[in-house]
C-alpha cells in the first residue's frame, strides 16, 4: 500500500507522498505543542505501508504504539472534527531496544565500528588527543588487534603510550599527557554506562529493516535513562547508526517508498558544539542517504538547532508553535517563517506564535519534489495508544519478539586486550618473571585481567516465532569479516563517519 499519508487537515487535506518520504523532514516546536503525537502519527502510517521505522523514546510515551488506541476521548473528538470516517484503533509491530538492556533488547557496537572520529567527539578530545586516538586505531589495524570493547581500547592506548619511541618515527610523538587524558575520558564514559554499549554481539542492521504481516516494524530505542545519564552517548549512537545505514545499504535510487525511516529526536544534541568536519560529513550523509531509500526526520524544539546546510535538505516540514519570549526565540520565529513557501492568506510569523496544541504549519513536497504552500492545519491523531505502557506489557513484547535471546548474552572473544595481555605474559616469562594470570596484578605497562572464556557454538538459534538467527559464533565471524578482513578493509568498513580525517595529527 503506497497511498498518500494524511498528515493534517487545513483548508484542504495535507498529504505526505510515500515516494517523497525519503526527501527527509523536520518536526519542530516548543515543549508541549504536539511534536510527539505528530511523530507517532507519521511512524504508524509508515508502518501501515510496510516501511520499517527507527525512533528513540526519550520520554517513555512512544511505547504505546504497540497497543491498540483510538479510545481516548480527545483522540476520538479530533478524528470526528477532521471528518475521518474510518477511524479505528490499531497497533504497530514493535521491537524495543535499550543500550542498558533493561527495557529492550541490548544494542551494541564495537569500538572499531564506531571509529576514531565519533569516539573523539564522544570523549570530548582536543585536536592533539584526537591525533593520538587516530594513531591508536591505525596501529591496532596494522597489527591485527580487534578493538571490540572499551577494555580493548584502554589496553591499546596503554600499549601505544608505553611504546611511544617505537612509533615516533612513523606516526609522530605520543605524549603521556594525551594518553592519560584519553584514559580519563574512557573511565568517565564507563561510569556513564557506555561500557554496556561497546561489545558483541554487535547490532545487525538487517534486524532494523523487518516487516510483520505486511506492516513495517517500529524499532523503539528506550532512551530515558540514556538521555539522563549520557546525552552525548545518545546523540553519538544515533549518528553512528545513521552512518552505518549509509555505509551498508545499497543504492536504490528513488523508490516508491523508503526502505527505512529514521527519526532523530532531540536533534539539538547532535549539533551542539559540533566540529566543522563532523557537520560537513553529516550534511553529506543526509544529502546522499535518500538514494539508499532512507528518510531522515529531525525532531527538535527550535529549527535554529539544526545547521542551515542540513536544514536545507529537509523537504517535508511540520512546524508546531514557537515561543517568542527572548531575542533568540524571536529570531527563531522569523527564521522558521522564512523557510516556508509563503501562503498569501497567512502571516506565517504571527501564526507561529498563535498555534494551539496539535496545530502546526505544514508543508509537504508535491509529486515533482517542490515544497507545497504552507498551511495552518490540525494534525491527524494516531490510531495507536498515546502514552506509556505497563512494565508487564513491555516484558511480554520483548519476550515474544522474533529476536528474543539473540542479543541478550554479551560475548567477549579474543581481541586487542587478550592479545596484549598474552604478549605481556610471554615477555615476563622469557625474562624469568612469573607469567601474568587472570586476576593477578600486572605491571604498569600491562593491561587488566581476562574476563571469561568464549564458547563457540555454530548452530543457528530459533526465535520464539520461528525466526532463524545466526549463532553467537557466526555473528562474531561476521563482525570479524567486517572489522578485520584486511588492513584496507578495516579502515574502509568504519563507514563515512568513522573514517580517518586525512591522517593522524600530532
């Protein structure tokens, strides 16, 4: 079903065309003006047309998409007001994800896949420290050291610092101060719970692009705790995920409907204190990813939160009310008004401050890709439940998911940490000292103890609904192929946003 999506009702019905959905979009407005409901309406309509969706639930109220709605008196009244005759409650197929593994399936990435550019931003490193981090990744690549989790990276930083003279001629100086700053930042990141995000089994992107009974699966990242504890981890994770989709999905041109729609909520976190190099790559990715069949929708309180070079790529606009209490607010109102194709019947700048809850200024792309004339309209209500669900309902959905049990058990295989520890043990033994054993205190130049042994099982697993999944061992092999098939491959497969920025800096 590729029917136009009824978004809102103004002087005329306003539709979003599925074939224009990968031209990206913006949902903006002050707190409490109805952005979340607009997001939910869009997501469930994409799902109904067989388009998978990924979104983050930063307040816990998007989980209701998994339940039949339509019985809320306000929702029923809105549907009646808009003249929607066939309005009835519907639920969406939902998969819950959670970095912490508490309110959804665990979601992980390897350090190698994240790459030095995004990690440098995540760790708030300066230029010199980023140069050292680039060097660490380069040396790890050339020596076949897989960087899978944070202890791999910590041990690799320690190794490079302890052997700085060995790498000085080829890569440049490595100061103890820079290595120490990276280690401190990694420790801080661990205290925020990021150690649960880095590791294996890494997220298989194919699990995000699924359908059930003809409806697109709505992937919801439970992000309440993540937003509170580590907002930068939240923004970096979504940016990494978007870059991985860009890197892995094939070119398909302009499809009749997107292969996936990606909602980037709290978009201001992405662009806060962003480096020009990262911003440039984000703009490049947003511009090109539509040809991969991915639509990206930024959700933010203020359109000024998004750089102009990215904002110009967002063709479908839903602008809820803005407040004009401060000079910056007034500037935002004026800027937002100027981005629309003007309607001679509306004073857009005035209307922006007068919109009620659930009202918006809406402009969608037409069949030729031209922005429609902006109109004041009431947003169509969602058919799924508005609001949170009970812990029991969430638990039932997680347990009955087609991927239940696949990501729950973390895997710790041999990587940089174990190899460096083995080297240190062999060196100590050859020098006549007792070898380093798990749990023993190592010399300062060595790394921490081994955490467990990996059991290789190559039989595929069967999910509760009959879905066949790779075994843990097979998943690890796939990750190894992605991350370490060759020196060149290791660097290329980091993706657009994980790549080296023109070589290392000193």
